């Protein structure tokens, strides 16, 4: 088993920015990557007009436009972490108001050198892992523009395989095998 390490965080951030530019034309990227987006979160407020009940499960958020994850005033949305959050409920006893927040969800880009794997990239938990040990990646490593194009292609391959059922059949691995052959030439 290969340990995933983010070896080039700056490159990963640049790739995530490139993917954000494509969201309007390829909406499944937004669904898959969960790019940050504004949303309304309920906050306890005695003069509030929205009734809510508390429920188990939180997700940390931060103010839209400023603040940083983990450095917020403690407002949370519903989620899977432990803690209590508010859910709108006309019969609820808590008075709340809405406040704009954002939360980042979904996979991140990571790089791992795994020359023994034939995959250009794969989905592993919350990461799309680009194989920096793949022969085609090694071939383009020294040219930043070509490396970025290769990485976007690898991400598309991994996401397509993931959305298509995560099959590693020869048909699903055709792109990976072709790029490996090209990288070795």
C-alpha cells in the first residue's frame, strides 16, 4: 500500500484553481470536488425569526469574504463531526437567524510517487492522487505547462473511472496504459 503524501502543495493548489475555472462548463466537477460556495447557516439569536431545533453533527465553517477555517466565531453547519447544530424547524424552540458562511468539502489534489502503479491518478478517500512516478509524468516533469496539462488529464481519467464505478478493467485502464507506453518512448 502506498502512503499518500502531498509532495507539491503549490502545484496542487494551482490545479484546484484550474478546475474551479471549469465548473461552469462541467458541473460534475463542482459536485465531485465540492468547491467552496456561500451558504446560509443558522445562528442562535433571541430576536431571530427562524425557528430551529438542535441536532447532532456539525461541519466547521467560516465567514464569507474573510476569516479562515478554524479561526471563525464558532458557527457551524450540519455535518458529520461531533457536536450540535441548528436545523430549521417551524415547531422548534430555538430562535435563530441566517448568516452567510462557506465550507470547503470534497477531495483535494495530492501527489505520490508510485512507479509500480499503472494508474495516472486515482481517487483515494478525500484525495485525487496524481502518480508522479508514472512514466508519462516523469517525461513531462521539467515543463510546467505540459506537467499541468498532464495532471488535468490524469485527474479527468481518475474522476471518470470513479464516477463510472471504479473499475480497473483493461477497458477502463486504456488511457493509463497508453500514457505509460508514451512515457517510456
